[in-house]
C-alpha cells in the first residue's frame, strides 16, 4: 500500500504504517488525539502520529544512525 503523500489514514493504513493490529492502531491514534471524523469515516492524522513517534524515539535516545 503506497502511503506516500497521504496525510489522513484509514485504520487499516494506520495499522500497516505503525506495524500494529487494527484494534491497537485505532486505540493508539485515539490516545494521541489524531482522530478525525468526516461523515461516518474515521481517519487518523499521519503528522500527529509521526510527531509522537519522533518524540518517543528522541526521548529514549534510540536512533538508526
């Protein structure tokens, strides 16, 4: 699934992006306040998810360098 350039992700895309299962990905997005509802659709803001992951990596000192 190509997520390049997409800001709002479905729960399935979020699960693939984070490597989590569908239920945990939805919970994680909700915990971070990344949930947007457009009509009946529930979407997750990738920018918020990325910032949360970056801050977690920065705070633990982990990096891929």
